[in-house]
């Protein structure tokens, strides 16, 4: 689906910018920079924000389930059963 008709980029191209790590775009302006363009009319900013939000939510769900099993901090925060105290 074409997200930006001014710069002609798709939702797939926006998602391709979303690599895990500190360089991952968090704003529409950062997505434009990743794609080598700049906003023109700005009508696509809301759609880009939606794509970013959904991608971040999906990543968070995956991380929560995958990381919680290995997370020592989460295990340390669990209450100690009364029998063990």
C-alpha cells in the first residue's frame, strides 16, 4: 500500500526501516530520513505513526513473552511463597 504519494513509498518500505536497536526510527521524521526523503504535504504522518505503533506493539509482545522466561529481574521480583519464608 502506498503510504506517501508525494515521495512514493509504501508501508513495506516504512517497515523495512524498523530494525531493532537504538537506530530504529521512532517518529515520522526519522522514517523520512531513513528513506532518504523529507515530508512535503504531511498527510502521511498519521499513517506512518500508526505503522510505527503497531510494529512497536508487536515487538513488545514478542519481547515480553521471550524475555520474561530468561529475565532474572522478573524472577527476583516475584513474591516468595509463605512456606519458603
